C-alpha cells in the first residue's frame, strides 16, 4: 500500500476500534453506557472549579448538544447535578455526585482486570509506542482543527 492508502487504513481502523471499544465498555459497565462513563471520567479530570456544559464539550472534543444528550440520563440516575451558574445565567454547571465516585470505586478493579486481559498480547514497549502514536494523531487532529478554523 502507498502512504495515502495506509493513512486511509489508519482512519478506518481507528473508527472500527472506536466502535469495538464502545462495545467492550458497554459489556463491562453496569447501569450506564461506556460513552456516559467516559464523559463522567473526563469531567472528573477537569481542573477548573466550575464545569459548565460548554467547557466540558470543549474538553472532551465534542459539541454542547452531545454533552447535554449524555448528561440528561446521568442526571436522571443521580450521577450528576446540573444547575444554573451563579456567575453566568446562560451557563449550566455540572457537578459529579457521590454516586459517581462510588461507581468509579466499585467498577475500577473489574474494569482494569478486563482491560488487562484485552492488552495481554502487548508488551510494555508496544503499549508505550501505541500511546506515543495515538498522542501524535490527536495532536495532528487538533492542529488540523485550528488550521481549518483559521482558514474560514
């Protein structure tokens, strides 16, 4: 294959892997979907004090609408509190509840165990190389996105 065909293969493979990862996560996680779990995990990693829907969307690289769509059932199940911001009446702040942290605690070990099984065929060096390659690809997408916005 030439370079363009290899690049197209990578895009296709990453897309297929995304679907497989979602299926894998959905099969492991009780009560919530993998995408919901991922959103909760990303929110927990955000450093700023006030986490609003727009800042969460930017942090996870998706739209405000997608975040809202994922948060609504999580709010109904008691994993998050969504309330108006005290500093900006238009903004909706998101707060993780104790139920979320309990969920993380209860599901951490079984999820890690299954993930370890998935990666058993990889050496530590291969995992580190994959992380490096994926980080480069993420950076390339971010640079591409910035270039696209500047050209509009």
